[in-house]
């Protein structure tokens, strides 16, 4: 996909820190506390972090979540 981040990219937004680029990361930090995510939750977060400031359509969200199904 064209929206894939560079390997091991760190995205920080306020208290949220997300490590992108791994095939699947099970946790992220918010305010210094670990938050465990499901695969789909992580994929939504990844899409939003890779397209910061943009509007995501329902179609784009479904394409991102179910591209490999």
C-alpha cells in the first residue's frame, strides 16, 4: 500500500506515541501508559497517523482494514 510508513517510524501527537512500520504492534503509549490494541484497532490508528490532518472516507478505511483478507 502507498500509505505504509517507513520501517520503525515513531509518530507523536500530544500524549500519544505510536511505533509504525512493524507488521503489527500490540501496544502504544498514551501519557506514558501502555495501551494494548487489537490488530484492527492498530490498523485504524496506523491509517490515521499516516494521513495526519486528512479526512478518511469509509471506503478508504475499509480498504486499509481489509486489503489482505
